């Protein structure tokens, strides 16, 4: 990688004629709208305790705890989420056990847990749930914020809510249109064109890897310059695959991210039961959580931003922000759980690894921004405009889903 990109000029963004990610991966959805924050938590035990509390409540108390919206109330009648075994009776009559919480990418770099109950979610995007499996990856395009640092595209194996730190909505793009890793979510004709241009096999995961390595933010969306030189493409795909592996945190390979040279963050002083303050000492590379101390924490990990928000600060705030007394959001762990510390150590590692590859990404984007495969070239090759059908979810004709009040749907 370094042999291809060293000594190259850096550009702020690829040229305007570079394709958009929307040209390359045409099927996308808007972010989920959860509607109520109590259905998400950093640990599954908290969600079970909240479920037990609201199910034990009756009438007006259950209504108040539920936090009704225009889209959902305890009286709403909705189908089950695809692939989830949850009740479909109106939630006002629910008396059963808590559904098994599922992993949720709750914004950038923050994996939490979600109650996968359609009766509780304002807009769940069922089309995403239908294709979420052990083969799927989700590309999460970040909302554009002028002048903000950070990547334009992130990847997760967990179902993402598409949440943006700055409140600017992005798009969620599954890599595959069907379960089982079938039918890549790519513009028809794109893979044959790239194979012809570069002279070797190109698969869907290569396109995603390249987009992660070379994509850059723009007001129109993530722009993805496609290079003319096969060696630049190959180097970018190799870099992108490494970046994707870091972001997945072993979700597919089982290999957890590690800093090179045996340098890794450790807990030097135990995190207190209820830390309320977060601080950083750049000279000592120490992250403080109240009286707790973690080091070494590279400065680039502490400063890592997405959409103008520092990721470590946001992660900490999601776990320590005060909640309204008596609300379901106020139900949580009595003390800081050990697994949160482990997750924080891994988050520091992930951010440091990604920040360390930023110069390579910038150089790669600059190299690819020359005479490459432009949007005009994609039009001339018949790849653009993308057919309308490629922008819609694929039909699933053999999948039974439970509708409201126990009825079955065929979709």
C-alpha cells in the first residue's frame, strides 16, 4: 500500500465528476426512527429490567412509561419484525416475557442492544431486517457536515440505526439484496465493467472495501472516485479490507483488533461505580473516567471525530447521561459494568487503528482522483442511470411473517 501512495499530494475531496456511492450501491434506506430511547441500552440486562417494569404496569401508567408517539402507542396494531419472535397483540395487552435483545449499531462506533419489537419502534425499516444475517454487511453513509472531520462511510455487521452524531441523516446500504449473501447491492453492469477495466476478478466486497478506503464526503453524498490504474484499485481494496476488518471488530473473522508493537491501552486505576466526568491528558496519554485511569490512549483516538463529534466523548455520554426519575430510561446498572470497560478499551484500539491509516486514505483518494472511471464513463458504459428496480428492496416470496394479532403475511 505505501509503495503506491507515498509522496502523493493530498486533496480535500475527489472531483465532482467522481461517482456517488448512490451510483454504485443503489438500494438504500433512511435511518431507523426508534421513537423512544428506553428500547435501546448498552447492556441486555437493562432492557429486560425495563420490559419487566412496563409489563407489570397497567392502564395509564403503562401508557406513560411507553412514551406514545404519532406512530406508536400501546394500542398500535403492527406486524412482527422479520426474523423476530415477538408478540403481535396490542402492547396494551402484553404480559409475556422480554424478547431476546439484539445488537444494534447505535450511531458510529457504538454497539448497543435493542428490543426487537415492532410495536415499540416508530419506523423499523423491515426491509433491512429481512436481509440481516451472518453474511450481511451494512454500509452506513454519514450525513454531510461542512468542515467536519471523519470518515464518510462506516461498515457494521450489526443492524445499524443510521444515527448521526450531528443529527444529519445519512443512508444505510446493505451489501446484499437478499439473505445468504445473494445478489450484491451494486449497479447492474458495474462488476463486469470493473473486471474489464482492471483485468482481474472484482467482487462485491471489493467495491465496498474500495469505497471505505477512498470515499470522501460531499454535499451530494459520499463520492467514490474509481481509479484508472489496476494497481491503485488493488492497493485501495487491500487497505479497505483492513479498515473494514477493524470496524467489524472480529464479527466475521473472530480476530479482535490490536495495536501494533504490543502497545495497548490498560486500566491503570479502576473505573468508579458511577463516573460523571471524562478527561484526557495528551502529555501522559491518560483517559480519566472520574478516578479511573486508562493508558496509553493515543491522542488520535481521543480526537477521532465523526460529523463533528468526538467518538469517545459520545460513547461515554450515552452511558452516563442523567435520565428522568421514574422513567424507563432511568432503569440501568447499579454500577459501571466490567464489560463497558472492555468495550471502551476496544473502542480506543479501533479509533487509533483507523486514525493511523488516515494518511494512506488521503493519498489514495488523491491518486484515484485523476483520470478514472467518472460518472460520464459509467453512463457511456450503460451502468448509469441505475434501473428503478435496483433502488427498491428485492421481493422475498417464500418468507412467512406474522402480522398483527397473530395473522400471517406473505411478502
